[in-house]
């Protein structure tokens, strides 16, 4: 056992061509640069953080405040500049640190802005910080080494193999978790929510006509499940690598066209190159130097490897924490975030709060739109913890005006085409401490079949 462990550690420390990692850093940085520039140009800073009067907070991060408009735009432009520096490799590590902290704060300001790929961005930034990605194809490295010596072919900088292993496992975890999340009757038997999504996309060229076939949603659902389950292995295995990469381009190209899910398809396409042979960019040109430079040794230090291993192990366990809660995670949402359950539910709710004055018995019906903008209202309506968070805010708002009130909610919610059912017990005062039964059980009816149209 000890010998095998030593062999594994030796393999992890084996120097490999670093340009594969550098290529990913460059493309990843370019994606972030374009994304931040697009975010600013589309006015999303105002929509997400200036227009709303109330913001949902993560547990433990209630202290995260939303600054004024000028500061928000300064932060957005700063993130864009940091992403550009990551791309060109100038002050790469400081730029990664600032971007990670800044982007993390940005996303912590309001839970309704949560997206799986934003968490992936943060994790990839942290993991790049653990690697010597700044030492390969780096502008600052080139500037620091300019001299008047005659031109000599530069040696190919190396990185320890575990740097690529760590990033590969991260991407594989996203795929495997997404595949596990699809195991169930909604996705694999009833073809939902794929049927709901495709029904509204018949206008798209080339692929829009496919939604006219009854079997299309189920075929797409199974294709997505099998893709997520197998693509990391197919990318790693040399005989299938080229075909697998073509599948990556087609799959994520279609998801971008069909669902417009931001930068996620581009990140996953770029990350697929990490599964190639480390020297895929240098074949036929320079040879990798197999000796370890003194500057490389510090990246093999035990604390860095332990940090990488810890991050990897956490990624294997954390996405499955919903099993602790039991029930249908798509319904109660406990353990839903940070679990890579990518596009597995279509959930719609109609939320109305009933505010009752304890002294007089007077009752008010309070729509969420009094406190939220349209985007926030659409995002929060199927998430019980956010519904309760707004209820506590409504209670505080009425308390400031001199009322001691109970706050209850009518929350009929539809999951994957089912008839609406109450998500939360409508007799519970959400402003007070609640027991574990305040979220009602998920409906046990089948999803609306994509093939027969039944409920």
C-alpha cells in the first residue's frame, strides 16, 4: 500500500509540459474578460444591484453589503481589468487573487444571482492560484527576462502533473454530478424539463423543427445524461479523444443556442483541452525539459499539494450533501446550490404573503413585487429559504411602522410541468422560528410527459 502511494505521489510530481495549462489560463481569462465587458455593456450592474431595494443573503454572509452605483461600476471595471491581466499573463497571480476575492464578493451580494458556472469560475481561479500557470506564456515573465543576448530557443517550462489532475477532476466532478442529478423519472422517463424548454424553441433555425417530434425531448434528455456520464473518460482516452472533443463542441454549442446559459458552455469547452496530452501544443517543435528547475520545486511543496487534495476531496463529497436531508432536492432545494445540478428542473411559483396584525386581526396581502424587481421575483419564487428570508424582512418592515404581525405565505409551485402544489405550510408564521416541517412534501405525481402531454 505504501509503495503504491509513493508511486502515485511520484507520478503527481512528474514534470509535464506546462503550455496546456497556460492555454487554458489564456482562454479562461479571455472568457471572463468578455463576460465582464458584456455585463457592463448590457446594464446588468443596474438591473442586479442598483434597481432592487432588497437583497437575499447567504447564511453567514449577511454582512456583505451592496455599495453605491459608482463603487459597483468601479468594481465591475476592476474585475474586467483583472480578467484581462490573467489573459495576457501580466501580474497573473495578483490578478487572480483580486479577481477571486472581488468576484466572490460580487456574487455574495444577492443569492438570486447564483449560477452554477459562477461558482465554477471561483473554484477554477482558486485552483489556478495553486499552480504555476503564470510561469508559462506569461507576459510579465517575458518582460522580466528581456536582455541583449543572442536569440536562443527557450526551454519549455514544466509543471507538476498534479496541476492538470486537479483541474481535470474538477471538470469531471461537474459532469458526473450533473449526470447523477439527471437520474430519475422526470428526466429519463418523462423527458422533463427538456420537453418544456424545447416547446418554446420551435422558431430556432436548423434544430427548431426537431421539437415537432414527440420523442425529441426524451432523446435529448438521454443524450445529455450519457454525455455527462462518459465525456471525461472519452476525452482522456487517446483513441476517442478527437471524436469526444467534437462532441464537446457540438453539445455545448447546442446548449448555448438552445438555452443561452451564459459563459458555461465556453468554459467547459475550453476546459476539455485539459484532458489532452500535456504536450499537445508542442508536438513537432520543442521538447519538454524533464529536469526540474529550482523555481518549480516550490509548487511541489507539501502544503500546496495538501490544499489541492483537500479541494478535490471536498468536490467529490459536497455536491451529494442533499442526501442528508432526504426527499426531493428539486422541491425543497436543501443542498441544491453548489452541487452542479445543472438544468434539471423548471420551477414556477406564484407567491403572495399574508400579513396579519396580532392585535387587531387586520390582514394585508403583500406581493413580493413591493420589495423585489422582476428578475429577483422570478428567481426566488421556487426557493423556500429565500421565501422565508423575504418574510422576515416584511415582518421587520411592518415592525418599524408599529405593527406586530405574523407573516404567512401562499406558495403554489409547479415543478417540471406538474400541477401547482403548496411548497410551504400556509399556516406557519415564517417570521418566527420554524420546525423542519415548514416545507411541505413534494408532490408524488408524475411530471407532465413530453410524449403524451398528460399530467
